[in-house]
């Protein structure tokens, strides 16, 4: 009988016939219950989360929206919507699907909701209230449009260059900010810059209006969250 690597064809056939597929887990009588807690996202943002636990006690992996099972029981970066969650124990038994709905928190301007990093995506200028509105943004260089403005927790205001750098590079700024109502004040090197007015706040973007106290010049910029 012909042999391959020392094994006869008959031995190979017998060996193959004895192989068995991985056994299907016996989940009869196994009931896995999912419990969850949620953090609701802000309107228009993906900052919500779902934390899942399962009973009875044991080792579990978790899946969201029929995706791959993961060891972490926390699903982050979620926007408003409906999600399906499953749990699987160490033996391979799975729970029934649990449906969880995240409802968005209304977007209200305050010192927490405004925190984030922004780019200027529009800018207009008027010599005074009686003058025509001019598109100032069209005159900006690409590197200026890419600059980042960050309002951090603790009242820290910073500017930095984005991916596109200017030549020479734009000097970064570090200052402080406070928000009172819809009035934003930047304090730089101990000096308070005249407050600007925030309008059209959507949590994803807002307009900033400043009026020069001497000339009456009006600038309106739109900042969009990155």
C-alpha cells in the first residue's frame, strides 16, 4: 500500500473518520440575564456609553449590534439610538438579545457643553453695523483654516496648528476662559480680552460675535467641533 510521510492511505482514512467537530455547548437550563446602565449622549454627539453586567456570576464576553464579542463590558462613543446587546459565558452559551435605547440630552449652552476642540469654518466682517457683510473666511490661507481652538475643563483656552502648518508656524496661545450666560471672556497674560457673544449653539458648532469698542467693526465666526 502506498504511503505518504510514513502513513498508509488506510491509516489516513481511519484517522480522518475519527475526527469530530467541536462539541456544541449544552446550554439547556442556562439562563443569562443582562443588566445595564447608560450615560446618555449630548444631542449631535457620540459621547454616550452602555455598561453591561450579566448574571449568574461568571466570565462573560459581550456583543453590541451583532458585532464581535469583546471582553470589555463597556461600549463607549455612542450616539443617540437603539442598540442590541448579548452576553456569552465561558461555555459558549449566549443570552437573549437585550434592546437598549439611548436618548440624547438636549443641547444647552453652559461651561460643560462648550468644552471641546474646534476649527473656524466661516468668518464674516463688517466695518460697522451699517456696512455690508464681507466674507472674510475666503481670504484665509488653508493653514489658518486648519488652526485648532480648544476650550478645556478648568477654564484653559489654547490654540494650536492643525495638520496644515503655516510658514512661519503660528505661535500657540494658552489663556483662560470663562462663560457667563452667552458671554465668553478670554483672559490672556492677565488681561481680559473684550467678551464675545455666543449664538446658534448646537453642541456641534456655534457662532462667536465680537464688536470692536473703538471702530464698531463686527466680526462673526463659526466654530465647528472636531
